[in-house]
């Protein structure tokens, strides 16, 4: 009407002018006019799906970053170690004055553990009742796995991770041995709770719990064999600093027998272990002979793990065969470093950008491919339908 089209005028010439308009020449991102885009139901569905996938992947990446990664490193233990602390909390179904406890190591030293550990008279029935409420598991006599065994294995697997161990120790900083069940009126005092920590040489050794007057030339009065009963519960057996919240292989185990002349043997392989969180340390720079200030670091824990096998059998009554409970331990010449590390926040942002970009690009490709497939099927269906109609008209 006003002759605008007759003068071949460009509508872009009436747009906003700017001194930086020349930079549009270098624009690498092509633009599409709003009039060229048409919203569709199918496109909206794909957009919602891609947004849901991006949200899920982003949450997974953030949770992985927050949890961190765990690395295990092995190295030869450096330095010269001398002492090894043993922590024991067990109940033996014999009176305290009938037990003889000691340590005999490869260096020839003998430690009278009976004088260093605390002994508390108790009732076997009380501890059996406590077993019903806690995760005690059967000894060698029970071959089938129960729900308690599954839960125990799960808890032990969690205690192998640095983050879980460090968080548990922060929440439970008390390193004292827990109190046992109190004796009630009428309870039969037929057992002895042996608990405490003692120091020994960091060499191969044997920890023995035997009967009075058997196995050692100690001059004590001989105990009648009919009084023997080495049924026992192990609440805790660990090496190194006392960390009661860490579950070890023999913790919360029970072994019972009706035989008087019975021998339990446990073979332990001890591995020095360090749990570390957010510490820039490497195995080759470690030395286990560290001062107390570094040992008290809340993000660095020095302890020991061990693997255990057991063997038990009834033995004939003979002066050459000694019944009892025997722990034979060996120190492995390696050091295990378990570290939990977390990358920087910038690395998380880069991973999120890569993840979201990959999902969007892949979603765009799938959208185009599915659209092409749908269109192709429509064309083929339309072609068959037209051929059928033309054929019918020709026949008529």
C-alpha cells in the first residue's frame, strides 16, 4: 500500500543499529527466526524426556563426586616397628581362676596376659541372651549362612572403606570396652569375661587361653579334666589402636562344644593398614613409626586388618596334647593404604557440562532419526493405500 515492496527495501535495515554490528559477520551460531519454528506434541515429549535424563545423570555425577573415589595402594612397610597392641574382649565358659592366658612370640618373649587383662566372672546364659539381640554369628559348626551372616558380611564390607571408618570413629570416639550384662539374682556364675589391651612384640606369635596347670610349667594346681569347657564368644579381637566400631573377621563370633578336651585354633594374617581421607600422601613416603601428633589426625588412622581361618577338633586326653583356645598370628611385610579422594569442584562442573551436552546431542540425533523413520513409514503406508484405491477404480 505504501510502496514499501516496490522500492525493494530490506526490513533488516530498520533493525537496531550498534557500533558492534560488524561482529555479526563472525557469528558461528546460526539463528532461526521464530516464524520458522513450530511447536509439536512429539517435540515437547522428547524435551521432557531429555530434561529428565539430564537431571538423573547430573544427580548421579554429583553424588559420585560427593562420595569420592577410593584407592588401594600396597607397599613394603618402611621403618622398624617394635610393638603390637592386642585388644581382646571374649567370654570363656570356665571360671576365671581356672584359666591361664599368655602370649609366646617368635622372639622368645613370654607375656603373662592374665596379669594384664581384666577378668570378670559372669554367666554364660546372660551372654547367650545378649547374643539374641546382637549380630553374633555361629562358629565352625554352622555351615549355612543366615540373615545375621549376610548382615555381618555387609557391615564388614562397609568397614573396609575409609570414609565409613572415619565417620564412625568421629561419631563414636569412646575407645573403652563396653560394659557386659549385669548378673541377676539366681544367675549361675560359670564363665569368665576376659577383656583389655596388652602390648607385645610385632613378630609372629601365639596367644593362648588354656586351663590352669596345663601346658606350662607354672607350678599351679592341676585342674581336673571334667571342668574343661572352652566354649567361647569373641566380642572383639583386633590389633593396633583400639577402635571398637571397626568390625574384624572374628568379632561377634561364638563357638560351643560339649566335649571337655577340645582344641580351637585360629590362624591370623595381619596386614598393617592406614585409612586416609583427603590426604596428599603416597605409599612410598609413609613410615609407620610416626609421632603421636600425626597418629591423632582425624583424617588419618593407623590400624591393622587381618584374615582368619579356623580349625577345631576334639582331641584325646594325653599329657602331650593341650586343649584350649589358640590364636596364631603372623605379621605380613606389606602396608595397605586406603585413601578416599575427591576431585575439585571445577572437575565436577566439567563433567556435568559434558554429560548434559552429550545427552542433548544424542537426544537430538534420536529425535531426527525417529522422525525420519516415522515419516518414511507414513509415506510407505500412503503409497500402498493409493495403489489399492487405483486398482479398485481400474477394476470398476
